[in-house]
C-alpha cells in the first residue's frame, strides 16, 4: 500500500500563557492508503493532539508544529472527523435534517448517507432533534455527517468511548464496512482490544511518541514493547467475529 500520509520527526507543542508544553514527538508514522490504522495509548499520550494536527485544527487549541513535517497526499477538507462525545458535537436546537443539509444540500446524498449508517427506518428522522436519538444513533448520525463530506480519510477519536460494549462493536463494524469502500481510517482509542477487531495495523503511542507499529495480529502475538503487552493485558477481551 502506498503512504497517504507520511509523518516525519513531528513535534507538536501547546502554548499555555508563557509556557510551551511539549505534547507530541518526535514522532514518525505512515498512514497507508485504504488501511484502518489504530492509534492506541493511554490518556495523555498525545493521540488527540496528533489527530487534530492532521485535521489542521491544532491552532484552534493553541497548539503548533515545532519540528518535523507531514507529507500528505490529502487536503485538510478530504479528511473527516468523528468525535468522542456525539452529544457535545450536536446542536440541541438544530433538527437532524437541517444539520445534514448544512453539510450537503443534496437530499439524495443525505438519504444515501443515512442508509449507510442504518438510520433510515427512524420515524420522522430528519425532523427529530439530537436528544430524541439514543447515544448510538447520535454517533451513527455523526458518521453519516462525516460521509456526506465525501472524505478520503476519516479520523475517529475515541468514537465509542461513551457507548456500551454492544454499541461499540456495532459502530466498529460500521467503520469496517465504510473502510471496505476505500476510505482510509485512523481509529484513535485507548482500547487495544476493540481496535484489534477492526484495524489492519496498530501504532502504539506513549508519552508523545509511537513506540511500536505493526500489523494487528503481530502486535497481539509478539509485541516488541513491554508497554504494548501491558496494554493488551489490562484491556478486557473483545470477542472477534
Ligand atoms: N489545549 C491544550 N493545552 C495544553 N496542553 C494540552 C492541551 N490539550 C492537550 N494537552 C496536553 O497534551 C498532552 C497530550 O494530550 P492528548 O493529545 O489529549 O492525549 P490523548 O488524546 O492521548 O489522551 C497531554 O499532556 C495533555 O495534557
Ligand atoms: Mg484524546
């Protein structure tokens, strides 16, 4: 597979008043076209910071690139983002139809996107408001919104953290279907077992650096880092299909 994005010796920092806080790097990573890559690590490892940087949104959080570079075949608008907390990302006063229409005014495409995430059967779904949907449905709505942007890549940052285990599996299966249509995935998670059910490769992040990257099967069978072994051992197993 050809690299879609090559990250070389990347260093990211946050400005906090007069202080500069290192968050990521130096970090090397390659994201290959069409793959599902899992970015795995404990809270604070720098996963979200890297995701924001790839989306071109780091400056909004007072973060910046202080070293290295990203060589990307994608424009920022070709990357869609699926956030962790669906409720916080949806405007409670905006009906679903209006929300989707603002992203893409083509009713045919909206119907198609809702069908892909299996939200079509919902009664009056376009007239509903976010609070009328369950957490799982809200997350599927945000996935539909991401699809409406016709992305070449999707970055999903802890997209299932607010859902129970069954719904997590359902969302991950949906991601697999979407990836199978040729969309590259960066799946950010602290849950290596869940990522293992979906991702082709896993990149393990610790203290701002990628400490190990390998095909998923290899990571689980023969992790090269003790840290990876600890992550595997400390995560409850998720049954595979
Ligand atoms: N807006 C911010 N300002 C300052 N420091 C931040 C900001 N966001 C995150 N950080 C710090 O950057 C580091 C990486 O955070 P983050 O990327 O959110 O990690 P993860 O997503 O892996 O939990 C942490 O030390 C965190 O405290
Ligand atoms: Mg995070």
